[in-house]
């Protein structure tokens, strides 16, 4: 394709200041927190615009709760003992759907490359994505929890705050581990199949602690509930450190 | 501080059993436009990926030189690199302005809004288009936005992989203008293209790859289309 007039365009336009002058408009560098905040805000803005991921996740989680509330019945009453398993299965399965879709968006325009190419700290990119996914999972939990209480006829009283804390810790643990694996599998063709295969074995301790803590809370065993809550917090702390340590190495080709 | 030189030394890249690059040596200097040419599968995009720091070479090394000092491939170095790739590297659900403001923020550009509008002026995306989500753009408009994104931090190493794809005459002119400006500015510009006619006039340095190997290097201030075509057919075919 010939480009007429290209030669005339080879000199810098008068309106454009020289590089050194333009560089004075650069600030020193994006901080960790500012970058993480920008990435999280961008992800949530994209989601607010389409609402595709949160609707899919919430609908799927709600269906699980409703179906199991009819499945686990004894003496014409929903079994309270099923609540921990139902709630955590709903959160984890819905979260996996959301995780896959959230990273599909990064794949569409190959924008994950753009994020990794920027001078922003790569760990801040990871932190931002994790915060956004955690927010989505918490939004799903905000629907799952009342649905479980309603359909299984559970009255937790003040312990509902403790359950909210357990679910929030679970959301964080799920998002931290999930973000690393979803980012790592971004370029793999069979990522939809592989993501649960590699993710769930690592989530097993978290799911176990979550169900145990929820079950103990429902049974009124507050001491046990706090033990498993601390276990969940320790799980999160370990995987935040491991993920921050491995993220960059895992996402570069 | 801008990059003055990039030295690619004996760089190789394997993807499993496939050898995408084999012992490639190239030296890129500031103020030059390098046309990176070769048939499909020659390893051009892999080399661009390695130069961008997003792909790790399996062997060899890339040295980025700032003034006289070599620099590590760290966060700060990436500010000097602008990449226009096959994909847009922009978010379809955001508008052009939102995309550029977001990336300007990641690059630490002051006044991101003003920078975004200035860049969109330069690549010729008009006022109404800027406020539409990128998902509604034509291929050429996406390519213009991708160019603006690559230029957001005024990089001193500009990597353009098939930049003329989808551009109309106006877009190609704007791109030619930017290439000339970047060269006059002292940037290192690497252009991967099959459109020899579009790139010939601004080319200072021709690098031809074939099956992952470097087969020809030639430096000359500006080529004619006929010269560049002859060089290409002699070495790439």
C-alpha cells in the first residue's frame, strides 16, 4: 500500500514538544496500591457495565441452594446438616464459573499481556485482579447466605456475623488461588477443563475448613467454629504469600 | 531515561519440540526504524515478544542499554517499551478514552485524560467514537486505538507487529507520521510487516528471519519499495 506524503510526515510536527520536554509530564511511577486499585476498579467497572459474570454466578449458586434444599429433606423439613456443604459447593462452583469468564475477558483483547507489559508492579496487577474476583464472590455469598438461611430454615442470630466472616475468608482464599491458576492457564486451549482440575485439589483444605467452621457454627460449637476460622485465615495467609511469590514466574511465557 | 541501544545476542526460543528462534543476533540503535521481515512462521512475533520482555528466551540474552549503562529487564524498563500486537490489548467493554486513561495510569503518566485525548487526536479517532465502547469499533478503529495505547507513555522502544493491518489510507498516513516522529525523536522502532511498500521509505535497517534463523541484515537510510522488495525476495523466499 503506497502512502503518499509519507516523506513530508517524517519530521516531527511543530505542535509536538521534544521527548525530553514531554518526559517531564511523567510522574515517578505507579505505586503498588494505586495499581492494584486501578486494576480492581477497571475490572469492577467492566463487570458493572455488562453484569454478565455476577448474574451467571449468582443464578448458578441460587439454583444449587434451591435444588439441594428440596433434595435434603427429612420429616418434611430441609436438613440443617446439609447447609455447610450446599453453601460451600454453591460458592466454589459459582466462583469457578466467574473466574473463567473474568479471565476470558482478558484473553479477548490479549489485555493480560498489556497489563504485564506495563511498568506497574506485576504483583499489584495480581492483587487488583484478586480484589475484583473476591468482590464478585462476596456478592454471590451475599445471595447464597440468606437463601440458605431461608430455605433450610436456620436462625443463626448474632452468629450470622461469624458466618459472614467465614465466607469472606473463603472468598479471599478462593480468589487468591484461583487468580494464579486462571492467569497461568490463560493461553492454554483446554483451560475450561483444566482450571477445576488444578484448582480444586488445592482448594480442598479451604473447603474442608469452611464447611467445618460453618457446621460448627450451626451446631452452636463456637470454639470449634473459631478454630476452623483461624485455619481458614492461615490458609489465606499462606496462599497470599505463595501466590505473590509465584505469580510472575507462572504468567510469563 | 530513554534506551539508546538494544542488543539481541544468540537468542533462541523453543516451544516444546518446535524451535521458533535459533541463535539470533541483532543490534538495534536509537533513531532507527528496523523492518523485521520474513515469511509466516519465521519467528518475527516471537522475537518481538522477547524484545517486549513478555517472552523469555530459551537461550541467549537481550541487553537494553540506557546511555552507556546496561539495564535489567525490570518494571522501570517496561515503561520504555510500547507494543502494538496482533490483538488490540484494549478492553472491549471500555471506551477508547477509558482504555487510554487506565493504561496511562499504569504507566504513571501525569494528566491521563489530557494525554488520552491528545493521542486520540493524533491517531484520528474523533469525538463521538471516543465515547463508544471499543466492542463497537471497526478493525481499523481498533488498530488506531491500539497504536495510541502503544504510544501512551512515549516509549523509546516501539514494537509494532503488523501495524498497517486494517488501517485505511488516513490511518496509514497517521501511522507513517508517528513512525517518522518516533525516529526523529530518537526512539528505537521495530516494525514487523508484510506491507513492504508502506514501510520502505522509513526503513533504516532490514532484518530478515527465515525458519527462526537470521538470514540477512542490511542498514541504509531509507529504501525504495523496489529495493526493499528485492532484498526481501532474495533472502526470505
